[in-house]
C-alpha cells in the first residue's frame, strides 16, 4: 500500500460518503430503512433529536470500529462480531442517556435498545465498513445517521407543532388561537400520521429528484 | 476440490459446485473452482484467519473486552442513574400529595415498624433508599412513610405484581387516614395501551376521595371490572383489556396498605385526640 496516493481527509469522494445519505441516498426516504423507529419516537421534537444523535453515534462508531477490525474478523462469524460491537455501543448509549437525560430516555423506552435491530446500522457496516478504510467508514456512518436523523427531526417538528402546539416543550401557538377556535390535530399524535408525513416527504423528494423515479 | 461463490465469496467443499449458494442463493454457474493447497500453510500459532482455533480465540477475547467495557460503564454511571430514579420517585411522591417544590423542603420521611411505631434508627434518606427494594423492606418489617410538612398528609408507598412485571406506586391519604388524596402508579412492563394505562393521570383521577376504611374495618380499594357502582366509596373502574393488571393493582393496594393499618389507626386516634 506504500505506493498508493494518500487521499485527502476531505476529498470529494469522502465528502460524498458523508453527504450522499442526506438526500440522494437517504436511508429513510430512499432506502426505506428504519421506518419503525421513525414512527415511534417522533411525537415530540426532543426525543426525535436525541434518537437522531444516538443513532448517529452508533452508526459512526460501529462503522469506525468494524472498519478498523475488518482485516482480523474471521469471515464465518463476521455477522456475530458486527452484532456484538453494535449491541455494546447501543448499551453504552442507553446507559449514558439514562444517566444524563433520564426523562428522554424514559420516553424513548425500548427504542434505544432497538437501535441494534435498525437495518441502517447493520446495513452500512456490512455494505461499507467491511470493505473501506476507517476514515471514510466513519464519515459514511455519521452521514447515514444524520440522514436518518434529519427525517426524524422534520417529522418530530411537524408532529409536535401541529399535534401539541409546542416545540421542544415550549408553547408556540398562542392561547388566542385556541380561543378563536383553533384545535390541535389529534391525528398528529398517532403513528399513522408519521407514516403519512414520511410519504409526503418521499413524494416531495422524488418530484425534485426525477432520476429516482422508476421508469414507466 | 473447493468452489468459491463469485458473488459472496462463500467457499463450498465437495466434488462439484453446489446447485445453489447457501449464503446468497445464486446458482451453480456463479461458482468457480479454486485450487486448494493440499494442506493450507499454517500461519502463526493459531493457524489462518478462518481456522477454528483463531475463531474461538477471537470470540473469547472479543466477549471479554466487551463485557469488561460494559461492566465498567454500568458501574461508573450507576450513581447518576440511581439519582435520576430517586428524583423520579420524589416527584411521584409530591405528585400524589398534589404539591410542588423542592422535595427536601416539603416532604419529611421516616420508617415505622409493623406495630406502627416510628423506628428512630432510620432517617429520611433510609426511607427513600427502601423504595428501591420495597418488597425487601416489607419483609424486613420496615415500612417507609412520607409526610408533607405543610399539612401532614401521609404517603404510603405500595408495590405488587402486574400481569408481566412489577408495578408500584404512591397513595397519599388525607389527615383522616382514610380518604385518598391522590395516587401515582408506575409499572415496569405492562402492555402498552391496556395494562400500562395504570400509569396515566386519567386512571389516577378516579382515586381521590375514595376511602380505604369502612367504619373501623380496613377494606382497601376494589378495582371493579365493568365499572364501579355509583356511590361506592371503596371502588374504581378496572381497565378495559387490562383485567389482570387491574387485579394486580387492587391486590397491591390492599396488601401494601394492610401492613400500615396499625400505623394508620394510631395516627387516626392521635388526630382525634388533637
């Protein structure tokens, strides 16, 4: 490998690993992964943001660690090795959340533990980290975590604003609106509305990116 | 002979390529023969990367490292996590009393024995610590009690079994030691939407102004399937679809508060004398 040209840290190719998942290759709205948790934790903005950050930490670190280990992992047990690393990271995140943001950790309940089963994490490790160097893998993991998180935050924002009239727990829609007959949209508080919102985001996204549309 | 799947790299050993790759399901045409050396050259003391010895060694080291890391994290964060749980318990106690503020300013705690006498060897912090293992505290004959400093209302912590896991809560009594002021319940793993509804303010709202004594006899609170009769002061509605949890809750209140009855009766006669 000594004659290989050293790639710049933020070369165009590396930046693509980081930025592609935001739009062109978004895990939620293009690859349709991680929908379950996207519906479950997005009633309010705060848990959405915490979940987004947790998943980003897990995807980033699991990609980094497994990419560092990739040459030593025996092929026959590589899925098990991946699972152990991911599960350990998720437990770490869960413990940290319980210690530092207890109320949010209660709200997220089982969904933090279920990051282990989030297809995005395993998918990126298997598809990218095991065949790439640590630095691009880290970027790819962070990019995918944030790409997932961006959708969560959008949905959490809309659902909390129209479902409860608050953002981050702070009242946004003034009392006078309610006195004038405005009512919170109760459907926003239920998971089906999150699915509808995901659908709307996919619709808007695809109409902007015509190359993603299937040919008739 | 060995055959290697060109798609996923799976190695098949045999006389011919397999019909279907067991890993990625492509057919035999995707397999190519690889010349296997008669005896693979041993690398290092454990053999190659895919030797059994290497795999066993690798998994063992990995598991030990991960276990040590997780144990270390759990130990170092435990104090903070317990403080959070304790904070939640304090909030729940104040909520059942219907008061707000700094716990230490508004609530005093102590421990009573089975005869209802205050055990002076325990202080308020001990009473709080007992909430972490309430069944154990009951078994040891120590009963923690919380009292609001302002108006002398008592909070009885209760604990029991729901359908799946532990349920627990706090029952605040008015100064007649009979009428419920407010309740807070929590659970570890009841069914969401059914049994888990015991942890909602809507369920708690049925409890205030119910009474746990009929005359001088302790009766507890019944959780009635199909709805409590109008005017029944000792009953609330059970949860639809959460019958087992409701029964567990009824037993929890009955059994837990029963242990406090001597204490409540003493407090009751004290209040009458005053």
